[in-house]
């Protein structure tokens, strides 16, 4: 028990390709949000815009999150629950 233990730290390093793909997806989703604003879908346009916003939130959260997957899932579920509560109150 006189040996020295070495702690190896591993970091998750994203590639430039990952960030580029996320940026392109966010730009496409932003364009989709803008198109939905100009198309008359009635009350359904709010639902579509919120669905696109949730997709963008998931992209940003999953690409920049260094926490384990379980924290990501609980954060997404908590955010969606909060959204449902706010929609029910309005």
C-alpha cells in the first residue's frame, strides 16, 4: 500500500464538426420558426413554434452539456413540465 495512485481525468472534447452541425441545425430551425410565423395555421402555429423551440433547446443542451445523461434527461423533463404548467395557466 505504498504505491502512488494516479488519478486520470478524462474530459469530453467536442469536435468542430459537432459544433458546425449544431449551428446549421439551429439556423434551419430558426428559419422554420420564421416560416411558421408567416403561415396561418390558426392556434396550431403556437404549438409548432413551441415544438421547434423545444428542439432548439434540446440541441443546445445536448451539445454543450458535460453532465451525465441522467441529468440531461431530468433537465429536459423538468423544462417540459414547467412549459406545460405555464401553458395551462395562460
